[in-house]
C-alpha cells in the first residue's frame, strides 16, 4: 500500500528506528562540530561571533548551514511513502562529506558518476554492491577501476559502451538506461542520455551476442521534474523493455527509477507525495515483488537541508529610470544594487546550471537579526543583487524588492542544498562558502 495523503510525514521517535541513530542524529564520528540547535539559532550565533570592528579577513565570508536532521526527515518520508524502492543517493547533487557519511550510516545506496565519487563512497566502508555507476558514457580507466573495486552495477545506453565494457569488465551487471519523456523537467537529461525504445531491442541483442550480463532497466525523468505522471509513463516504458529482454532470454531482476524527485520545500505544484502516489502503485502493478527496485534521488534529499547566508559587501545607489543609472540619484525612492560575497560562479551557479531562481531574504540589518515578520513590515525598495566577481553575468537577481539595506547587512537563501556547492568555482579568487552543520531532528 502506498499512502497518498498530501501530508508531510512527521518523524516518529527516532530511537529504535535505526541502530546508528540516537537522539542527536546518526552516530557519525566527525571532526566537524554538529550543533543540535535550530538553523536560525546557529546562524545567529555565527553572526554574533563576527565583529566588524575587529574581524580577520575571511571572517565575514558567506556560509552554509547544513541541517542533517532535515536529510534524516527526508529519508523517513521516503521509507514511509515508497517503502519498496531503495534510494541510491545521487552523490553529484551534493557530495558534502557529512551528507554522504550520514546517508551511508542510514544504509542508502549510492549513484556515482565518476571514479572520485565511487572512491568517496567506498572510503566510508560502503559495500560495492551498494553503488551503481550510473553514467552511461564512462571513461575506460574508470571502468577498469570499478572492476578492481568490484562495483558491478553500471548503466549503458549505446553500443559502443557495450564493446568497452566487454573489453574491460565483462562480468559487470549492466542496466539499460532508456529514454523517457522529460519535457516537463527543468533539466532535460534525455538530450544527452537514454536509449530510445526503437533502439533497445538492437542493444539487447548486441549484449546477448557479447555474452554480457544485463540485469535490468533504468530511466531518469529529468531533474527538477514538475509532472508526476512522467514517472508513471516511464515505468510503462521500462516494462516494455523488460518484456523485450525476456523475449531475448534475459532474466532481468532490477528496475532503477532514477532521480527527478522534488525537494522537500515545494509548496505547490509537484510534491514527493504526488510522485509517490503515482510511482509506487505503477511499480507494484507492473513489476512483481521479486524485482528489486532502486532509485537515484539527489535533490530530494538535500535541497531543503542547506541555507546559505551572504554578506552585503558593497552597495550602489541608482535612480529609478535609465537616465539616472550609473549616478547617485538623490531620489527619495532610490533603487539599489547590492553586491554579496557568493555568486553565480560560486554556490549560485544553480541559477545557470540548474535553472533555479533563489529568493533572497533579509537576515541581519543594522546589526539586528531579523525574523521574516519584522522585515516584511518595512518599506521595500527595488533592487538587484550581484555576486562578488568582476563579471557582469554574476547577477543573482535582476530585479527584486527588499527593505533598505547597507554594507554589512546579511541576506539568506533557503533550499540551497542541490546542485550548488558541487559545481562552485573559485573564480576571481573567492573561496567556496563553508558549511556549518546542525541536526534539528530531536
Ligand atoms: C543518472 C542520474 N541519476 C540521478 C540524478 C539525480 O537527479 P535528481 O537530483 O533530480 O534526483 C541525476 C542528475 O543529474 C543523474 O544524472
């Protein structure tokens, strides 16, 4: 039975649910301190520790708060709503060492895209059978590495990859990644990967000729999928390829339903509950219980677990119309350009690569830590928000409205855990934002 209720799953008493989890979270030995305080308190303490009259260089750098408790809540929600489907966390989404360690402790599997990701997971003592090398186009030396490490499960979607695998790892357990309809997703991975159904028969016949071990089918409906029915449609396509495989003499045992699950904080539109209500029953109807079903969620686990805080390092006052731009306006309703110390080349690369529109909120103004209710009472001014580099593409928001802020004030952005830190560069010499951890699951 798959619960269809549109309600968030309340975390049960965690004691007894998992042997490695006590009231303070998973018992992970860590060199990094993990607080147990609410996110806003951890942020407040961090800001209180920064004194503008005597700070060291870098002290007021932007920073993340990573809430490991939120990841655990997401895990429990997954187990409750999709109990048959085993999550293999997509490391690429956020390879933060504490996140990966926590999920390893919780017993998830891992979807790795490269040797480095496989290595990171194996170094935590995770059994190679809990890894799927889910990149259909792999570097040859990485296939050899997988063979040495006994990471057997890997995806393919083209004939050339089969020849490579035959030469380097003939005992691999292969999963055929098929193309699905990803037209309702932010990131349409089908442009690059996935065998169209018209080609799967040919690929499976070739695998048979090469005496390769194809164990099942995978798909990815696209990252940031906003149409829950895409999952149901993809399961139907996977069933067709299972049937095709059976006709060719394969005995498929694995269905991999990929990623594309929404993060926790979606208020309307698609929700995990909606996806689970379609995906769970579709899998049960079309695949008997002896078929193992795994998924590769990335965003789902981490998006809502990370909040980023950035400091206003510069402000430029501009006029309201074009003629006043580039000059001090003297206008009594000025508009502002705020420059903050993380940007498009850093954590906010998600604006370009992940098609996100992060929403800035006021964190601290005139040295006063502000609750949302307080700053929403203030008069708003039109403004734009820019990153710290010398490139004009480095813009976080072309037009928004915020209370009047000044250099030294702080902004924050919620839901910044997915596809942010992992693709951040240090362009112009700006360091990546550090992560401070808390665990709000108490
Ligand atoms: C093969 C594969 N699996 C899983 C994921 C994770 O997707 P998501 O973060 O949307 O769950 C991705 C993302 O690009 C991917 O390429």
